[in-house]
């Protein structure tokens, strides 16, 4: 397991690297990660959000609203 990405450790890294808001959904705990080193866009409709769902206890899927 030490070579797999853990969302609690990597959520801020992904959000900061790609300048997106990352939302992780699961039955145990849902989390939201915001970019740490960038300014928010002046227009709130420009925010990019990536939503990831944790399913079957070991898979992550992209959730599309």
C-alpha cells in the first residue's frame, strides 16, 4: 500500500498543482481541498471543481453532476 496515492495526503497537492477545487466523497468522510498558493478567480463562475467518489472500498471514480 505504500506506493498508492492517499487522498487525505494528496488532496492539497492535486488542488494546488492544477489550481482546482477537489471534492472527495465517501461514506466514511467527505473532504474538500482548495488550492493553497493561488488567488481565487475574480469571477466565482470560473472555479473548476473535480469531484471524486470512493466506491467499493478501494476505487476512486470521477463524479459528474
